C-alpha cells in the first residue's frame, strides 16, 4: 500500500417539561384544555423556560432546544438533573427533556407530558423494544448487522445501538443518558429481544456481548465521563467476546468493538453498496472501478463481485488493513479479481490521477462529513465539487458515478448543485439514475430534518 496523506471519515455525520413554577403560574388559563392540564400537578422536577421561537419549533415536532433558546432554568439543589420539565414563556407545559448543561443542544425532548425518572425509564424500555421489533425483518441469513436504535428517529435522543452479528455496541451521546439506570434498561431490553426471550430476531443468531463505546468528540462536547472498560453484559463473563464477523448482503466483514470509527462500521450504506454493483452491471461499467474513501472496503468489495479490477483509497492505514482481511474472507465470492488498496489523501491523489489521464468505468465517492455546522457548508460544497470534478474527468463515457454526502447540513439541492457545477467544469453531461439515502434501519422522520443526513446520487456520464 502506497502511503502519502490523510483524510479520515467521521460519518455521518449525525452527526435528535415544565418549570417548577409553571404549575403555579398566575396567568389565566386561555382554554378549558389548558386549565385541565394545569390542574394536573406534574412530578416535582427542576424546569426550564424556553423562548417563543423554541416553543414553536417543539410544537411543530422538533425535539431540540439550543442553550441560547433557554430563557431561564431552575436546577434545584444537588447534582445536575438528567430530566427537566420544559415550559414556554407563558408557563404552558411543553413536556420533559433530557438536559445537557455543557452542550449547545441543551434540551432533547422525550415526552410531551411532565414525567419523572421512573416513567422515563419505562418509556425508554418500551421505545427501545419497539425499535428492535421494527428492524427484526432486516435481520436475515445474508444480513446479520443493522442499527437497532437511531436516536431521535426512534424517539430516544442520544441513544445509538448497532448490532454486528452477535455483538451489540451501545453509544450514549447525551449527558441525560449517562447513568446506570439507563444502561441497565438498555441491557435488559436487548437481552430480552436478541436472545430470543420474546421470539424476536432469533433467526439472526443470539447475543454474545453488549459493549458501550464512547464517541470521543461527543463525550467532550457533552462533558461525559469515560465509560467502564468492561462490557455492559457478556454471555462469557470470564472471556467476553469483542471480535466477530458479520454479513452485509452476503459478504463477510470483520468487526472489532475496540477499533474503527463511530461504532466500528458504516451500516447506513448497506443498500447503497448493493445498488452500486447492480448499476455497474446494468451499465456495463464493469472493467475498472475506484472506491474513494473506502474505509474497510464496503463499496469496493461489492463492486469486486461484478468488476474486473477495483482500487480502494483511504487515508487510514488501519482501515485498509481491515479491508484486506475482508477481501481475503470473501475470495470465494470475488475469485481472483484484482483488488488494490492505496493509502492516500483523496484530494491529492484524484488531482494527480486526473491530470495523468487515469480512466475508470465506475467511481464511488464516499467522503467524510465535510460540514459539521451550517457555517461549514460553503467550504464543504467546494470540497464536494472538487472531488466530483476530478472523478468526472477520470470517468469514461457511459460510466457510473456514485457520489455521497453524510453531512445533514448539506441538502439535496446543495449536493446536486455542487455535482452539476463539477460536471460543467469537466465538460461532462451527467444523467441522474437514482437519489438514495440511508438503509431503512436509519429511518428518516420528516419533521426531524436532522435524521436525513446521508444522500447518495447515482449518475451516468454521457
């Protein structure tokens, strides 16, 4: 593997009460419903009052309140609470939220009612159980890995749980979840569902280990303590299993719970992996393929099923080592196809290769989240345009371009505009074959735009 430069994917992206004084507000109730709600005394919890703008967003279905949108907060005595009742500036109850004092996203709504800790834990268990049940149909013989819980999309803000064969990885991404009671509730539900006690997902195999894996960047932003090193639960307590092999679309991938980015792999691209190889075959773009920012070889190995030769580029040497292991594990399906891995910076190598006249039949661009804030969108679009420009210059007429963005701040129009500008500069004409998103285990909730982060354009060059 050659070794110049660096570009790490961090996919993603992406990446979803009442004040104590509110029940005693001196304001006159405006409706009978409001009067009835105020007559019901909520559990005694600290509370926050949010701005009118934030209240309108919450009533429209959003679940985030930024620190700048909180007008006042009463935390009570002792440790900072995990839950706060939330009210508008008239004292009207909006619900209950998880509280993150160190984060810009200070409140994440978990209920439209005033609830306490016991009710919240029951709600968490119920929602997590429902999330696993919804995904049980996705777990089958050729696919034994998926996202079991996707934060706001499953009404559990800050909770991400991924299943890799018999290993389950849990991430707590908000301060309000960082407690033993939440961990115990998650473990209990996962054991009940995945170990077959409720008859769910038995066909995908049992459960060996549940581990908690922190996200270093989120832990810093949220002010979270480092989790315990030991697994949350293990079938073999003396020697807990932390490595396994999982299946995506019938291909084998190695997994180490203590290595890799995010929870260890990118399950959101599963159906796009398959679509890339299907389109390459349909278009006859199967001679030479390129996978840019290939990580552990997801697109590359799927393309190797139909293409004569495939090259994967990534900045991470460790990721490419795993990609090579994955390649050898799938030789029975790929045969003696030529698959090469190159450690390099995507921008530099694509510039050099495009200037040198390299040509490919299929190119996949799956870069990291260039825009982690709205302020970064302009620079991100320049990056997307540059990568697509170089790719289009190297793509043969009739070739396939699969180009992705995992930045939720970059919308469809933004991405398509960047690719169109790249095509104009390359003197190319491209035809849109498909717009694709994340796999269904990463569901999109229409009134929570943050859940639609992954965008994938499938294009043919004339």
